[in-house]
C-alpha cells in the first residue's frame, strides 16, 4: 500500500481514481476537464458498487477502466472495503475521489489513506450531512445553499472542508430545481479543487486544512450570489 508520504504535491499531474454509485455527472465533468488540461490529473480507473451506475457507462465510453464490485458478494462491509482498497492501492493513486459514492467507508481503510481521500457533498458542511440536503436547506429557510469538497474521515460527511461553492436559494425553489442549479457549480468546484491538489500540498491535521504547510480556511466560490447573504 502506498503510504501517505506519497500525498499530492506541487507541480505534477496526479493519478486519481474515482468512486461513484450513480449517474456520474461529476465523473463526466472531471473527464472533460482532464481532456482540455484543466484538471492537473489523470483518471486511472472508476470503481462502483452498482452494476447499473451511469458512471460505469461513462467510463466505458471514454476508455477509462471501470470496475464494479458487488457488495452482495462480500461478507460484510470490512471485507468489501478491504478488496476495494486493495484494488485501488494496486493503481497507486495520489488521490481517491468519492463522487456520489453511496457507501460509508470503514474507519481503517480511511485512516490508512487519510490525506488522499476526498468527497463531494451537496451542502454547505457542516450543515446537512447525509441525504436530502436540498430539501433540508429549503425547509430551514436558508437563503444560500451549496456544495463542499472535504477530506474523508471515519464519520459521515464530517472531514475538514477544502472548498465550497455557494448559490442563492430562490423563491419557489423545490429540491429538484435547487439541485439542478447547484450541479454545474458542484462540477466546477470539484474540478477546481483537484486542480489545486496538483499545484499545492493539501493536507489536514488536527481537523485543520493546511496548504503548503500553512493553516488555511476553505476556499469559497460563489455563483450568482449578488445581494444574497
Ligand atoms: C452529487 O450531487 C454529489 O454531490 C453527491 O452525489 C451526487 C452525485 O451525482 N455526493 P453524480 O453521480 O456525480 O451525477
């Protein structure tokens, strides 16, 4: 297994793998950005826990290796995770990107790769970890919603935030309208974040984000927020 001294560092093209369970729009955005040289990374493989994941089809269409591991074929979460991360380690990625991977990861596989696993979550963490984030933001009367890219730690949607994007919630928004408007901003956020990993050493220690050894607040991107708070 590669150790964490092989963390992303300045000025190189990163090798990354993507974990996805769903339609794969984030994966498609990453592939498009890599194609035009905006990502600073190449995608070695896509892993999924669902045979019908759109992400798997997108990988196939674009010539990226896609692997499906069936959770039902394993005797519990630890066995699944050990196999999944055993296969990931063989590819020696600098970065492991969870983009709509709908499984909680075991604490030991996360701890062993603590500086190299990131996740995109559709809320302004620490608000709304878990599911139904768009509806929860609307129900709370929030004026602003968004998405976060964060380090994965052994707790759900809880690791240090690296970057966020914010959009206004508009009168009459329902969860579908809000998630549709957020999605392009999510894609831009994830691409921008990975590009930063290719230029900087980005780590977390004691719950804090560090960029090139300096403690730094999360980056924030704003889309259409004039006048909103
Ligand atoms: C995105 O909203 C992401 O933030 C969340 O799951 C969704 C995945 O969408 N974690 P896609 O499969 O990338 O289209």
